[in-house]
DNA sequence: GGCCCGCAAAGTGTCAACACTTGTGCAGAC
DNA sequence: GTCTGCACAAGTGTTGACACTTTGCGGGCC
């Protein structure tokens, strides 16, 4: 409606001071910006699975031409976050049961690798404070039922391990399945006793890393993910 | 002109005869088509690493509007096959040494997983003919120096294993690094004695699969890739 | 003779209008 | 009353044109 009457409002005329490179051009959002925003909304469930993403609507909201929304949607499709059917538009993919288990198999392989590489590339002392964290404070968080903070801290550890692994290709692949793990972790961790079991496994893995035992760290990380998957299978009726 | 159907997205509606614009009866290539063609050229080194891809040029060659080339280039960029700089255009990425080793670590994790899943999901007899293939004919091919046929057959086995693993997410990830492995395999296999060593390891893995020993199949596949990586490290001056 | 400035061409980035497809509501017939 | 066909509207797909950036080249100045 109002979209066509929008006066072009000197968006770029004679203001070359801000070439586009940056992330947060306040003039208008770039395609990567849009991608990140939409990705965040999908990951946080702000946009429910199955919801339709209308191009014109989004274009109006962000104040950008529809073409740019289109490019962002194409990127989301490549990442598997939305599905587009010709002339039907884009809808947020809902992860089905089989895909969930497939992702756990992937996590077992990828995060196991990450644990091994991180152990190999860092001096053992590097993990000292993480061992301490999981031994004490994290246990308290679980006991208090503050799972949000626990998950937040765990996510930070996860990022530190990925960074320490220093393998960009691996990081990229873990990033691809990030949104989905994000959702799954929150669903599994509320299962009875699961949080404490997970903490114990993380602690064991970290202690192996602190010993510099890369092979054992990989094995323990994989074992942890396998039991998580088993838990998910057992309780799938309640979780999904 | 190789495969034109994109495996990931089924775009075709197949009914209407494309009444676009009137005159020409030529159906123009879709974005997935263009993606596949360009991907093939990059994988086969028909377009050298570092070469520039000019949009107007490609648009003229394929007889499609430039916008469509743009979308295809965006997809290639997401896959890491080209790098685009603003106003500078797209150039084919050249894989550097560190990335090569990173990819081998990934292959170890991913193809190991594929071997395990394939073993678990298929009856042991399913691999009988592959064992026979690697025991006899493949040995002859190497002895005759017909490495192209050998690689071709190996690629087919690789695809069968991935298909048997029945994990679409895993398949997608292996697909992402496909082009790069493609190039690397051809460089490693010409090293002295390497082809025969590789064959022996593939045979051992296949025999574990025929025994239904999934864990051992995974271990052997991983071991094979680790030695391949070691060979690459040893001879990197000659290969890269 | 070398350096710098400015111009021009090539190529990329952006956009708004146009064409087509699909879903929906309404009217008419059985 | 219900079903069927048609027409309209909403939304997506496509296209050519236009604006901006980079770069190579030539002329003028030091």
C-alpha cells in the first residue's frame, strides 16, 4: 500500500562516505544483515515453524526493496531454514523426527572431532577454568533449576572449543546445524535427570582435555552425544 | 553438459511450455541448472582457480538475464566455491594448504560416520560385490595405470555408501566438500604406491562392512583417511 | 622523463515495473 | 443446499533500465 508512495528519501545520493562494507549500515539493511535477523527469529522460534514469510511484508518492515528480501530468503533456503515452492512463497521448515536423529549422528562426528582438535591444539592448562566451572558453579545452576544460564554458559564453552579447534570448515558445518541443535538442547535438558547427566559427561570430557588426552576427549564427547540421542529416542513422545 | 537436475531443489513444474515473451522456443536455464554447470566447471578445473567470472559474459553465453547469473553466483559463494567482493566481481577460490588439511579432518569424521551408518543399515551381503570389485578388477586397473577408471569406480562406491547411510544432512555436508575432495583425490593417488595402499584400505573397510562390523568399518575408514592425509603432508611440496 | 590528475569504459549493484501463478470468494446451475 | 466454474486479488517470478564503483589510459604538469 504505502510501499509505492514511499519517497526515495535520498538514500544514497551524494553520500558516498559510507561504502557498504560494514555490517550495520543504518541507512538500509544489507542482505547479510537480513539473513542474520531472520535466522535469529527462526532460531528463537519468534517465527514459528510452518509460518509463511511474505516478501512484500518483510520488505515493508525493513524498508528495503523486495529484491533484497528475495536474496536473503534464497540464502535461508540454502541453509535449509526455509523451504520455497515456486509461486507459493517461503515457509519456515519444521524439523521432523528423523531429521532430529540424523543431526545427532552428525553432532557426534563433528563435535567429537572438535573436541579432539581443540585438545591437540591447546595446552592442557587452557581448560582448567572450564573444568572448575563444570565442577562447581554449573552444578549449582542445575540444582537451582536455572537452566537458561546453564545453557548460556554451555554455549559459550561450545564456542570456545570450536574456536580452539581452529578448523573453519568444521566451524561452518557446525554453524549450519546450529539453529536446530539450539532448539533440541532446550527440549532434552528438561527431561528428568538429564541436565545432571550431561554435566557429568561434559566434565569428564573436559578433564580428558585438561590431561591432553585428545583421543579420549573425542571418545567421551561422542559418548555423551550418543546417550543424549538415546534419551531423546526414549522420550520422543514427550519432547517432539 | 552433465547432469542438469539439481538434487536438492525440484524446481520444475513440468506442465507449461514456457510461453515466455513469445518468440523463442528455447527453454532458458534455471538457477539450479546454472549452479550445477558452473560447479562442474570449477570442480573439473575447466575454470581455473583465481579466474574471474563476469556476469555479463556468462549471461550472454547461457542466454539468460544477468540477474539469474547473479543468483547462481550467490549460491556458489554460499558454497564457498567463489569469492565476491563488492563491485569487484566473483573469482574462483583457490584452496590453500591449510584448508586442504582441514578438509581431510572433516572427511575423516564424516566418511567414518557414513561407513558406520551404511553398515548398520544394510544387510552384510549387500557389500559382497564391492568386496569382489576391490579384490580383483580394481587391483588390475591400478596395475594397468588406468587411474581414471579406478577413481570413477571409487566415486560410485562412495555414492553408494552415502546413499546407504540414509542421512540427508550428512549427504549434504559431504556434498559441500565434494569439489575439493575431487581435486585432492586426483593429486594424491598419483603419488608412488599410494593407489595400491588406498585400495587395500578400502578393501579392509568393505570386508568389515560385509561382516556387519559397523564400528570396525568406521575405524578403518578413518584410519584410511588419516594415512591419506599423512601422505599429503609428506609430499605436499610436490602436490600443491 | 616521471608522476599525478581526470576522464571514459567496463562491470557490478540496485531498483521499480511488469508478467505470471495460485488461492479465494461469488454467482449460477442442478 | 451444494457443487462447479469464473473472475478477482494477493503474492511471487522475471526483466530491462539505471546508478554507482573500479580501473585502465591519456594528457598535462612538475
